C-alpha cells in the first residue's frame, strides 16, 4: 500500500511539473530535471525488485535505504544545478551593470565634449 501511495505522489508531482511548464511558471530545462526525479520515484515504487536487485549487487543489506539515498543524491544534483544556473545569472547581471556604467560614463564624456566645443553655426557666422 505504501508503494502505491508513493507512486501516486510521484505521478501527481510529474503532473504538477508538466502543468508548471505549460503555464510558463517553470522553464523546460529546469522542469526536465524535476520530471526525471519524479519518474524515477514512480519507477522505484512500481518496480521494487529493481532496488532489491541493485542493493544486493552493491552490498546494501536494507534495500529501502538505497532508494532513499538515490533520491537524496538526485535532489542534491538538482539543487547543485540550480545553484550553478543562479551563479551564471548573477555573473551576467553584474557584467551587464558594469557595461551600463561604462556606457553612461562614455555618454557623459561625449555630452561634456559637445558642450565645450563651439557650435559649427557660430563659427560660420564669426568668419563672415
């Protein structure tokens, strides 16, 4: 009964991910990772013999611990991926702010130079 409940939770989770992707609340690239985790949860619950077989091959005496460990590793990898993406976004933001500051300084220099230089029309009138 527990495996059925966990499988239903996994299916509900996968459905929620699809709903969020369709509503543009979650980017497809991020949703695929969560979808993989949800489907692996469903697979582990519906085919518990696979975990038993894998646990016996890696010398784990209590197979449910392997399932829990795999879920934690999957979530850890997904969270690491999120942190990497967040770092890329912050770096891009910082560089964009720096470029904007450089452009503003250049624009201010151009404005100051144009105010200091005499007007072309004034030069023509004074030469006549």
